[in-house]
C-alpha cells in the first residue's frame, strides 16, 4: 500500500515563538490519532527547524526543509547545504516549489542538481511541479507537467525513486483559494503515474506517493484525497493553523 502523506509548508511564516507554538499544538492534536500508512510532515523556516525538531522528536511528526542549495558546501552566502539539514536529523527536503521557480529563478537545470545533491546526502525529495493558468487555458498542461518531470527526474535510477515523493501543484491553485476539482487532480495524477510506469515499470509507479497541492483545506480535502491516485497533500495556508492541519490528516 502506498504511503499517504500530509506535508505542511509554512513558507516564510511563523517566527521562532510562533513555530514552537504551532508545532506543540500539532503534536498535541495528533496524540490520539492512530496513523497507519500515513506520514505527517511540517516544513518550518530554516531558522526555526532546530526548535521544531526538539518538539517533534519521539512523535509521529517529521520535519522537512523547504529548500536547500545544490552545492555541498562553500562560498554561497545565505544558503543552506544538504549536510546542514541531515546534521539536524532531517530526512526530507521540498524542492522545486513554484515560488522557488518563479521568484528565485530555479529552472530544470538547477533542480536537477538539487535533486542529485539531496539524494547523494540520503535526503528524501518532495519534488513540486505544475502548470500555470495560461498552460491550462491553452490545453498545454499535460505537456508542461510531462516536461517538468522528464527534464529533472527521468535520469534517476529506479532505486533512487524510493526517495522521491511527487507534489503536483497547479500554480493557479496555490494560495489563490482556487482548487483543482477532484476530477482534474485525479486526471493529472493518473497521467503522471502512467508516465512513470511507461518510463520505468508499473510496479515502481505504483509505489510513488503523488501529493496534490493548491488550496487544500478541511472543506475540500476529503474529496481530493479520495481519488485513487492522490496520496495526500502539500499544504500551504491551511498548515499554519493546527486545527485545520490536523483536520487534513483526518481526511483520509
Ligand atoms: C503550496 O504552497 O504548496 C500550497 C499548496 O499552498 P496553499 O495550500 O496555500 O495553496
């Protein structure tokens, strides 16, 4: 059975006190929940990761990073290396978020390097991709998504895929209140899985968790997560409030 995942991306929100409070609340609200085949992750801002790690140690909540640099170390002022993340005990990094692509110019070439560095450091990658509104309106969304996947991930060995989680995030649905319909999400997720099966094997494709991201909230999570190829969500806005976030974990 594929692992279900709910991952909260706090983005550039929550100072250290607020991060501690939110992590505490999430841990406490999850206490009575039995999580079978389900992982819960939070991705706080870098400077608050240590504090959140302390709170979530010995709980089912995992901590992920929102980004990292492609170089292993060196003169890259202001950047964070993979080894810094693993030295904090992190096992997962989010890469390719549309905000990184749009505001920080991360393209397929940079992301290919980042994925490679992350995997070399034994980090699991949550790889984000998705089309912008113009692509969908012009009917190019499958083509765009296929290229994003192919250009960055299709040189990976089959073994490396055990450390990859996909997050399909149509950019027009991120932080906009617009959500892909359950049918649109399922259609794209099935397309993605078929691409992986065609390039690798059906068995490999069946093992890859594919998350949906884009204005997931307690009111729409259940119908999105009920789709056979939607294995959970990458959550922005609704991850900033413990009650909402935990409600999403309860939505499977
Ligand atoms: C995201 O940033 O990955 C995201 C899905 O944000 P939101 O849930 O706020 O749309």
